[in-house]
């Protein structure tokens, strides 16, 4: 059975063939651990967990790498805010632990490797030095910048040019640069003055890596110059992934990745999720009110390249649908253990289900086929075991009975509820929506019942 993915680089669906037979190298950009993991993190790592599971299930040996950016301005700012400016690594470790906890709760398998930037400083320095020697990068004072005019392929992933880079994330304007689009590889500092090491010595003086360089170095070190799959959220296409391609391919002369996969965004009630809008929902708050498997199922109801609008009504509908699957394939049905080839020969439905997943991870089609064949699955015990095998091994759903979530109403929450009810009575819909968003931020779901009057 052919496996097909939509390649963000070529802008079309292509048959996936690993460079080495049955061996897949996959790199997915990880998190900067300065805050709690949120819904967007949940989506991207559920999606790539399913890809990891599917390839493994089909007999491939997958080396899956996901990194941590454990030295960054945001981590330093968090440590400063918490009154421990010289103890940023403790802050990073705390949020790495929380991230791991959330991933485990969502039943995401651990990657093969989880490298951290601070573990790869010597390799990063060597990589940058090679770029400088190759005249792809230049030094200004203690800083090192990549010269994007030295790479003719700049923009081939995103379709965007150097002028767009000015609007990119984490880009600092520096009038000393040769071109406004040049990006930093090494952020210099005159000396190491802190109790905890925030800067490392290099040929250009003390400093620390820029954002983009870390992934190129970790890929080269752990997976080689060219990998099969590089993935992440759509927000990383530009400038991060574009710059990864630029610096890696300039140095090596080979493609960085054959396939680029990106998942779409999650919005909250049709608005971009952000702290400033008061609609920033963390995973640990979500889990207080919804079973993690319900959220995982909710994600799978949407194709990974389709934007998701997160709303309580949608999640409740997912919960209802998931309960039906649990009732059908729950504890009374043991999962099967047969090889995929044998399953597809025995059961046409299994072939159809795996075909859906192999066609660019069409999880909504998979779930639709299951619901279309509920009666057949219920009647045929061996088929039910085979279906459960795919649900648990590939989709990563535990199919355990859902535990009821208790909602504790604190005085603060009660006040917000009363204020919102009064706003509704006053027909102040803007204030009502604002208070609803505030309650959602705190992890509480508000349902408005129709009046009987």
C-alpha cells in the first residue's frame, strides 16, 4: 500500500518512500519551555504521534527526534519575572517536566531522541564556523549573521522573500546587517558574568545560539545531512523552517528534508489563541474538565492540514462520539495482534481504514468509515479486535471508560458567572462574551440553556 503525504515544499501530494528501505528519519520542532503547554501544542504532537505510530505499525523503523529550545529570551524573561534571573535552567526544566506530563496524558509516545540546545553548543559553534569559512555567514562584533544573498534557493518552502522576514517571529532589527533579511546565528555578549551559564565562549566571543541554527545542527548530528520527514506547525514555515533549509543546504549542498509536513492552527471561537485576547487555554486546565482522550479524539476528527475552531459544543460532541466507540470496543474487546498485511487480507474494512490513514493521514475519513460500519463491527468479534488494534496502536486512543470530571466552583468563579448572567439579562452581549472567554481561560465551560418562557 502506497503512503502519500502532502509535501509543503512541492505543494502537492506525493508517494512517500524512505531514503533507506524501511528506515524513516523524522524531525519535529519542539517547544521553548517557558510556559504551560497549550491546545496548539496538543494538536501538533498528537498529529505527529499518529504519523510515528502509523509508520511503525506498517513495519518501518522510525528515528523520531523532537527538540527543546532550553535557552531563549522568553525563558530568561520568565526567570527574571519569577525573581531567579540566574536560574533559568530550573525554569526550563520545570516546564519540560510539565510538557512531558501533558504528552504522557495524551498518550503520545516518547520520541527516539529529545535533544536540548544547551547540550549541542560545541556542535553549533562548529556549524556556524563552517558557514563563516564558506562565506555564507559574516561576523559583526561578537555576532554572526547568515547572508541570505549567498543562497539562491531562499524562499522555496514558503514562497516568501527577504523583505517578508522583517515581519517574522523572533527577528531583531539590526542596522549593521548587510541585508535586512539576514538572520542571526550567534548572539554575542562581551563576557560571561552570571552565576549560571547563559553564554558560551566561541571564536567570536561569548554568546549563545540564534533560534534557527539549533535544528539544523541537531538534525545533522542525530539524523544526518538529509532526512525523510521534517514537521511542525504551520507557524514555523516562515521564517524558521525556511532558514533551516537555507543554512543547512548552503553548507551541505543536499536537501535538508525530502518531505515537509505542517499542521494547521487552532482558533478559539474563531479567534487566534493568545494571552492578550484572554482565550489562551492550557492542556492541564483542559484536562480538569475533559478526558484527555476526548481531546485527542476531537483532534482526529479534523484533518491535520485543516484549521480547527475549538469550542465547547464541538468538544462535547466529540465526547459523545468517543463514548460510542468506547462502548463498542471497550474493555470487553481485546485488541488484535496480527500484522497489517494479514489484517488487510482478512478484512476489506481494515484495508479501507489503513488506506485512509496512508492517504495523507485522513483521520476524519477513518472515523467516518468506522461509524458507517458500526453494526458489522459489533457483530463480528474478530473484526472488532482488528479495528481496536488500529485504534489503540495507530490512533493512540486508550478506549478506556471516561471518568466524570468534577467542577469546583470557587467564589471567584461564582462571581464571574453571576456577572455574566447579569450581562445577559442586560443584553450586554459584548461583556457576556468577554466573561465567557475569561471563564474558559480559567478552565470552565459555560453552557447557556434556552428559557422556557
